[in-house]
């Protein structure tokens, strides 16, 4: 179960997860209308989920928050308040989800059909895009306006390189998803 700040994260994960996960794992992607909506509804939505074997991933942007660890701890407290702390994982995208895309310009180039993007990957700015101030603005400029949040995220997700480690955000997201997948696969099968 994924609780997501916005529909663009849902669109990206719809293309990414089928390439990552065991087909026996059923995924639900729940997008919210921004971080306030996510934080306001998270406890209630988690408590309302009745599957005792469920695992939860909460994904939110850091945006302008000065310290992503404060954001993460707040979300972890909400998961604990819902009684799901032990089976929850929180990931905060450094600044914005778009840092993941800027760390994999080859995927953006293939997905959006904008040639020449991959040649920028070696520049200092895109070697570690988690440090950029406004990744979404950078991506719009770099793609000359071809990047549109939800539509482009849907196109880019299937092309993201799972082994890409230029973005700590992406690396930690992939690692966390794989960890929860392993936990789910290790659970005993339910009796029929």
C-alpha cells in the first residue's frame, strides 16, 4: 500500500513497480491532493486498512521544508499513531519527485522523445540532483516544456534504471520497496 502526496508519484510508480515486484504482490497506490491532505488523512486511512499482512510506504516531497528528517519523523509518528509503525516505511524525496528523473536523463529522453538530454548527465548539476533547489523547474527548462507532471511521470516510470544511484531519493526508495517485498514474500501463505 502506497500513500502518495500527489498523482504524479502514482503515475511514476505504475510504470516502475511492475518491473520490480513479484507478480504475486498486490499493490494499491493512494494519491492525495498534496502534503497537507496526506498528513491529515494518513492515520485514518491506515487504520481503515484491514489486511493484517499489509505493508505501507509513504512517499512525500521535501519541498521547502528545511530538514527532510523532521518531515520523515513527523510521518513516522503518524504511522505509529495509526498502529502501523512497525510495517511502515517513509520516504521523503529530496526537494521534489523530479530529482529522480533528473538523475536518469536517459529515461527522460526515451520517455519524452527529447533528444540530447542524456549528454547533460555528466554535468555537476545532474550528477547529484537531490541538491537542486527546484528540480521540476530544471526539468521543464531542460525538456523545453515537454515535461508535464502527471503525463510525463507516467511515461518516465517504465524507463527508470533500477540500478541508478545518482539520486539518494531513488536509491532509498528502490531499496525500501525491495525490503518490504522480501518481508511480504517471507510471510506464511494464508490457509485456503
